[in-house]
C-alpha cells in the first residue's frame, strides 16, 4: 500500500480539468492506498482573496471533493490551514531551497509574467509549500495532472536535499501518478492548451455549472473554418474539443466525429451540440450532489473537523521527528 497525498487550491469552483486530472482517480485510489486529500488554502493566498471569498472557496472545494465521491471515512480529507505543522515544515524547508531553482520554475515564471503587479514571495516559494504538503505524510505517490510534474520534481529535490544535509534516510521521494494512466492535461474551450480556474471567461466548464451555461460555453468554443483535405492535422482549438470529447463522450461518438473530421464532412455545430449534451449528462449528478451537500452545514463541519484531527496526527509526528533531526532539543 502506498501513501498518497494530493491537493487542490481553493481559488474557485472546480472544473473538468481538475476532475479528470486529479479527482476522478482519487475516488478509486482511496480504497487501495492510504490517502490524504486536502484543500490548499494557504496556497490560494498568493492571489489575495478577501476573507469572505477565501472561506467560500474552501467550502466549495470541500463540497466538490465529497460530491465527486471522496469518502471521508476512508480517506483523510482536510483543509491545509487546519494543519499548522505544514507551515512549520515549509519554513524549515525554505532554508534549504535556493533562489535560482525557485526562479527557474515554470509556474513561477508564468505567474510573474501574468501578474507583474503581484510577484510575492509566496509565489516564489509555492513549490516549497507544496513539497511540505507532500512529505509531511511521507507520501510516495501524488496524483496530479500533467501541469504539476515540475513541482513534483522539486519536492523530490527538497526531500533528497534534507536527507543529504542531515545524513539520514528520512524522507521518501514522492512521484506524480495517475493510477496507472499517464498524466493528463485537459485543454480549455477558448483554444488554449489548459483548462484553468483563472483563465479567460469561457475557458473552463465548472462541475457546478448550470446546463444552460455549459451549453452556451461549448457552443461558443473556438474552432476554425473546417478541414479542407482528408486526414488533415487538427489545429489546436479543434484538437482541444476532440480531447475533451475523448474523456466525456462514448468511444463510438468520439470515433464518429473523428471519421467525419477525416473525411471533411464534419459540422462543428453538431459536434458542439453532442459535446455539450455529453458534458451536461456527465456533470448533472455531480451538480446535484454539490447542491445537496452544500446545504448540509453540520456534515461539512464534521468532515472538516475529523479530517483535521487525522491529518494533524500524521503531520505532527513528522514535524516532531524533523525537529529532532535538525537539532532542536529541549534544555
Ligand atoms: P490546482 O488547484 O491548480 O489543480 C488541482 C489538480 O487539478 C489538476 N489540473 C488539471 N489536470 C488536467 N488538466 C487540467 N487542465 C488541469 N488543471 C488542473 C492539477 O494538476 C492538480 O492535480 N499546486 C497544486 C495544489 C497543491 C498540491 C499540493 C497538489 C498544493 N499542494 C500537494 C498535490 C500535492 C495546484 O495548484 O493544483
């Protein structure tokens, strides 16, 4: 049995990318491995949410985890900031993380480009906090989408560096995984290669989106004038629609549109109509559960409370041992 840790930032509602990149596999994994799944609310502070939005978003992600099938009786489901040991380990690991490697991180460079007015130190040390999240439970496996690969590599670096510095075999090296499948990246509907929470309007389909909204977003998705030669390579935005169709539609439907693209008879309007129906069918039960669980305040608070206790137990054991290794000793 592996120890698994994975998290989702609480910066807004979850979208299909989060679902297919991460959550879908969480629900299968929880029955086979020791799983810790959490809401990365410390991480969300890099974007300076208001206190109301912070709280609302944490609740939303918690509810969506549950709606997607995470069982808090089986896995440990918790909120990152309920486990302050994570912040302590982050501080300790920061002493051992170098400016150069943090500045070279692709996600840091992207953020520095996209939000030049807010390049805070939390963004720079984001991978250190993420490493702390993972190694605090000594996880071996980290289910994530393809966009998180580099962060995992950094987590391994920090774990190995700690071991080397203190000449001890303490932390294990965590690896990204997708439960036997290769890591995936779900594209956006606006032609961009990634579906994301903070991308442009119309990029993402959220699990909680109303069917009408889904229909509108899909019908507006970016395409082109259509293929003119048989078996022509698909331009990025069209390939994106096929990639989304691959995960939400049946194989028959997918093949039917592949064929019509390849023989140039495709009508994007028909494809979008089918895709929107399939997404709506897919998200409908999730949306209903989200609404249901959202209304159950007592249940949400029980899950958060019990999850925090379980997570703190594992985290405080690690931090206690790490402190001893470093040389913090009582007088
Ligand atoms: P976040 O909140 O951006 O995304 C949460 C999870 O969803 C996956 N994901 C995607 N997968 C496929 N296609 C997409 N378009 C897509 N968009 C998002 C992400 O890969 C991720 O698995 N840094 C993390 C949160 C985090 C974490 C951790 C994860 C903090 N500490 C420790 C694992 C372990 C993040 O920002 O994910």
